[in-house]
C-alpha cells in the first residue's frame, strides 16, 4: 500500500512539474532592424538649410505625422527616414524659393517608450538606438524588491500586440511599453 502511494505521489509530481515548465524567453527577429529609423508622431527633428539661418528650425512631429515648413507648407514625415524628408524638402524648395538648397534633417529627440510595473521609476523615456529591455529597466531605476525578473512583457507600439516572457536582450522600439510583473515571494 505504501509503495502504491509513493508511486502515485511521484507520478503526481512529475505531471505537476510538466505543467509548470515555462517556455524559453522570446528573442528578437534580427531581420526587423534592417529598414532604419522611421519618423513618427512625438519625434523632434532639427531641419537646417545651408546658408539660410532663418530656416534653421526644430519641430515636434504632430499627431498627423506632419509639420508645417516655411514657404512649402505641410510636409508629412511619418513613416519616412530623415534622409527621405531631407530629399523631399530639398526638392520642394528648389527653384521657386532657393537655388540648389542643401537641407539636413536630424533627429533632435526620439519619441518615448514606456516602462511600467515593478521598476523604481515607471515612466516614459526618450528612446535610444539599440535599446534593449535590460537597458530600459536600468533607465527606470532597476527592479523593485517585488519584481518578478522572469515576468517581462512588451506591448508593441502600433499593433498593440503583447509579447510575453521576453528575454532582457530583446530590443525595445519607440512607443513600446515594457511591463515588469510582480513576484509573490
């Protein structure tokens, strides 16, 4: 009888252990980084026209993804690289307003990403190139004592998809929300 109980107990623990096995942390898709940084609402850009100091300006891209530039009006920046915007402004200024303008567009400040949950300073922070979950947690002051270091999720900007069980080396993109879960022990 005792042997039967021992076998039942062992079988139960093996089944229980199989139910609690977790999946490996979710890693990045390296092909996703090949397109370059695309501008969007919330980015701050600096636009300079060589030889025209009055046309050196900073803009925060509005919710429509555009700005209003002198002489040419509305310019849509959303979904374009700074080089593409530079070429568009150069083409639109050329001839009617300036002869052979040289326009540079630089990102003065990236739009924010957010860290919430069990970190010391949950907040929005300016995104940086090559940002990872680990770096974003450091920017937020590190884990709290109650943080579950294995329960890390990312809510993706744009699609609102939730990636669960994310590895700390996973990249973070502008607008993403990094969520740190709470542990019970």
